[in-house]
C-alpha cells in the first residue's frame, strides 16, 4: 500500500507587520492558503502569495477591499465591539460564540461582515490579534498589541474592557478638538463668502448707478470694484493659481522640511499651540497607561505612543525615551528635559517610574490633561470669537463703506 503525500511547492509572499513594516520572502508549502495561514500564525498581515518565479503584484486586491471597508466603519463601532466582546468573555462565553453574537447584534452591515470574517479566522485557528491585524485601518496598533498581550497572559476579557474605555475617551477627546475647530472655520468661511458675494453681485450694480449719475468714485470704491472685477472676469487665472498653490502646499507638507515646519507651527502658535500640546499629552498618557497596564513591553509602548502623537517635534521625545530605556536609564528623564512637557507632568512621571506605579500615574496625568483640554478649549473659543467677529466686521464694513462713500458725494452731483 502506497502512502499519498502532498507535494511541496515554493511560494513568494508579501506581508505587513502590525507596525506597518513590509516583509517579503519565500516559503515551502502545499498551497497558497497554507502559506497564508503560516504567516498569519506569525502575526503578519498577508497581502500577496504567488508561486515562486511569478512577480508579486504592485497592489493587492484584498488590501484594497479592506481599505474600502474601513471607510464605512466608525470608531464608535470598534469601541462597542470591544466592550461587548469583553463582557461576554468575562461571563464565560467562548470566543467563537462571542464573536458570532457580536456579528448578529451588529447594527451596521459593514461592521457585521467584518466581525464575520474575524469569526471565520478564529474558528480556523488564527489568533484574534492576528485576525485584527489584517485590518490596520480599523484596529490600530494599540488594539492589536493589547489583544496580543492579553492572549499571552490570559486576561483578554479584562483587556478588552480597558480597550473599550480607552476608545470611548479617545473619541471624546477627538470630538472636543473637532468641535473647537468647527466654529472658527464656519465663521471665517461665512465672512469670506459674504464678502465675495457683495463684491461680485452687489457692488457692480451700485457702480453702474454711480456711473450713470456721473459721480467721481472714491479710491476705496474703485479698489473694491477692481477686486470684484478680478473675481468675476479673472477666474480663469486665479482659480488655476489657487489650485496650483494648494497642490504645491499638499506636496510640500509631505516632505521632511514641510513636516518639521508645520509640526513646529502647531506647537508654537500662541493659542493653538497649548491646545495641541495638551491633546498630545492626553492621548500619549492614556495610551501609555493602557499599554503598560496590559503588560506590553516598554519599547513597544514608546513606539506606539510615537504613532499616537504623529509629530516630528515630539518624535525627539520618544527617541530620547527609547535610547534611555535601552541604556538602562530612567525613561522619564526625557520628559523632564523636553521643553514641550510641563515640569509638573515630568515630575509626576518620574515619581511614578521610581515607585513602579507608572500606569496609575499616567492615567492620572491623562485625566488632568483632559480637564485642561476642556478648560483650554473654552478659553480659546472665548478669545477667538471676538477676533473673528471683529474680522468679519472689518471685511463686511470695508465693502459697505465702498458702497456708501459715493452716496455721500451724490448730493453734490445732483445739485450740480
């Protein structure tokens, strides 16, 4: 009797780590599915598997599909998913059954389909963290890292509960910042639109009346009319110019020099700078507290916090922290030496590190930064509001005066 063996073939693959790093190479296996399962078991996100000798595609259809699906999924869905899954695991429900329950309870079709794919992966033997890592635009590195750490420590229910709380607080902070930026943007946009409407639609009508009367238009009126004529008849010049400037700015801000300048500007602007620093400190403190409490390695914590702040200037802080950890020195010395970190926060971090209570201290720092952020947003709004009102008054008033000045001279024209 002859035993049947499965032939092994060599396959080329491309995969992505949970931190975004791309891996390529070759593996021996019986099928592409077996190669993909091996890579997922190592915690990698598989983007392409081909027979050795075949060129790997420049793009992966599966990766594009995941990117499109991420557009329809909200952060609130992920937070609710983590909380529900944590509660069910805490009550003793097996993971596959808990995932299926989350899929059935999903209010949004897109997210229910996503949970269904995660359920399929887990039932096939893939760890939950590896399955979540397949969706990097939905499940961020902090989620994947915490789930991976909880799988090793057997505290997944507790960790998912912390993750849900973390995501809810992060969304609250994000909404606060977005709400603070919306009001000034609406005011500024309204001022620009009203001024443009008066220059293009109203001022030319008054100008024709003045010309019929033979009035000598003041310089301010002629200046405003020139701007209105440029907007009306010179659109074929200024619209391409504006588009070119915007495209050039978008390309420049992606360069290293552009990132450095813009990130420095975010931190140095009188009103916005303090709010930006507070947001960075709140998010980094909360992230560090959650990760350290979950048992994630300190080097990985620092690298994830660097992605949370996403600022070239703040990267120096994280680099200094990483060097200190590798050299066996106190990590919080970097925060004390950083000009952007308030001395009180640096001192709190130092005492927390020395007393081995850094997770608890970072959580308190995050709560303090949240309170400071809420107070700072109220103060900034109260300061920006009168500035915007005065700016709108100047713009609209300048156009109105250009309309009224000729009227003051009309009496002499009519009398003549």
